[in-house]
């Protein structure tokens, strides 16, 4: 099987739980790999900055929904402070 690797962000690496989510959905994986490294970095930082697992899981669901509908970055978030 010829599997396409997931691309990371500028600063942040993809955590294993999110890697599983992205790898399990071909459409989301293709969109993820097509957005810019900076956009991927912002998604990663936004998701990983959640303090509660419930918030993190909700943010992952929001990411999947927004990417599927054509939105490329998290809304209403100041952006990654790590870049």
C-alpha cells in the first residue's frame, strides 16, 4: 500500500491522536496536506492548546467540519504564538 504522509506545521508536529483522525479520513487528509504549513500550524496549536480533553476533541471535530466546508484556519483565534 502506498500511503501518503501527513504534512506537519511550521513549529508544531502532529500528535498521535490527531494523526489517527487525519489518517482515517481520506478527504480530510487530502485537504490537510493541501493547506499551507502556516495554516496547519495554526490548527495544531489551537487544538493542542486545549486544557481539557473534551475541548480538544470538540476542536478536532470543528477542524474536520471547517476543512470539509473549505475553511482553512481556525476562526476567532489570535493565531499561534510559537512562530
